[in-house]
């Protein structure tokens, strides 16, 4: 699963629709947080599972999940069957 460390401005450029939680803010610099795309959310938690506020291990670092973006963000569509 791919991951990228980005600044709080990242989502202002993409302007995705958040289906759960929120995007990144300047207060997130005090700890590691994540906004998941559709594929990562489903793979880790199932499509309907609540995950905002939960933690996951990302390269040995605990990361708090603060949001999930809509399915239709570039590069995050499910694979065709």
C-alpha cells in the first residue's frame, strides 16, 4: 500500500470530498495523522467500518486516522474486475 507524507495544503489543491472525518490542519504537525483513500480504507477496515480516530502503524510509526476521501479522487479508484 502506498503512502505519502504531505503538508496541510495538500488537500486544498485536490479539493476532495471527505466522506468521513476531515483533511489535514496546521495543528496536525504535533503528531502523525493520516487521511485514507478508498482502497486503503476498505483494505484495512472494510467499506462501512468506522476508522476515524483509530490508529495504524505506518512504517513503524503510529498514525491517527483523521479522515477518508471520496472514491473519486485521482489515482484511488478500485481496480476493474
